[in-house]
């Protein structure tokens, strides 16, 4: 039952590396916005999973980053880019179970190596780009039904 | 069945959001890996875990879970408690280990079917 989106809506959130206390804030804000717009529950669920995993990775691995969203009558585009260490072997990082999370992060329950696969599974288009020493960019599109 | 139906059975101590206990629960998911919960839990589930870190509140909120049961008699840190109260996520603790907590819930939920 789409929806109240007759014009395009965009915006962005800052994400601060290491800030576990506010982890999930950007994704939660976007989720609230989608609820307000009356977006389909399953689309909200998929967007929540994909954006939260991307946000967590910035918090865990990078110094800082940004989540940009663009909502159109057709769907939601999300771009998460960070200033972080980058990923050396993207193919390896995409494998379920692969993680370089340090012990203290694993103790919190992160580091299953499922975040990137979760993002890919829940988006219709998933692109990842990374430069070692510079940062990582993730682009995801989730289409409305 | 509601969360409040399990309080006695699991010796639950309700730490946050008492009003959430009357919400109907649809299932239970047991895991200590947060991305696994993100992937595989379903809205309305109770989440059984030994994790007590702040981020469990965000996970439960993102997935619209009905609440969190922390097992093994672990203490709930104050910052997690405050965040859960603010975000209206019920958190309970039980002295039971995960296997037993899940087993008792499984039995009760199956009986009802
Ligand atoms: N933004 C990023 N910057 C640098 N490295 C990253 C970034 N995102 C992911 N990685 C690398 O890719 C690996 C796999 O990431 P993924 O999100 O799939 O799993 P994880 O974060 O290790 O564990 P989980 O997401 O299950 O908690 C990470 O361990 C890390 O080495
Ligand atoms: Mg991750």
C-alpha cells in the first residue's frame, strides 16, 4: 500500500566511530521516518537490518562516517561512507563468518561476520567499494513493492 | 500468551518497562550474536541472551522484539537499564541458564497451540 511519497525526500546522519552508546541512532531515525510515511512493514524491516549493520560497521571499524538516504516513489537508496581503514579483500569480507572484530567487540556480541551478508540479503541492489587507508562506501537500494 | 505468563515459571525479575509485559508474544529467539538476531529474529519475539551490553536495546528496537530475557543470573548494567526504559523495551533477568529458560518457554508455548 504505497504511500505518501509524492516527492523525493533525502537527508543524512553523521556516525561517530567508537560511539557504541548511540549506536543505532541513524538507523532508528530513518526507520521512524519510513513508518511515518506509511512504508510497507517488510520494506521497513529490510531497511532497518541493512542500515543498522552498516552503521555498526562504521562505529566498530572507522573513525567517522555518514549515512545518506534518498526516498523516492520507487524505493529507498542508502549510501554509507566512512573514513576508516578500508577493506583489503572485499570478497573475503563478504563471506559469512569472516570477521576481524577484536575480542572486546566480540564480547559485546558483534563479530559474527554476518553484517555485510545481512546488508546484501536485505537489499535489491548492494554495492561496496573500499580503499585501504581511506575508507569504505556502501550503497544499497531497496525497492518498494 | 503474554510475557507476564512467564514471570513465575522462569523466576523473572522485571527490570524495565513493566507495562510491556502485557504484549502478546509470538515466538522466542535464542542467540548471543547480535547480527544473528538482526538476521533471524522476528518481530514480536522474546530474545533470550546472556549479552547485557547497551547495544541489545538497539537490536531489540530495530527488530520490534517483545522483550529481552537475560539468563544465567547476569546483572543488568545501569546504562543498559536506562536506555531500555527510555526506549520502552522490557528487560527481565532469570537465574536459569539459556537452555532451561528456552525449554520452559518452548513447552508453555507448545501446550497452548
Ligand atoms: N566500514 C568498514 N571499515 C573497515 N572494515 C570493515 C568495514 N565493514 C566491514 N569491514 C570488515 O569486514 C569484516 C566483515 O564485516 P561484517 O559486518 O560482515 O562482520 P563483522 O562486523 O565482523 O561481524 P557482525 O557484523 O556479524 O557483528 C569485518 O570484520 C571487517 O574486517
Ligand atoms: Mg558488522
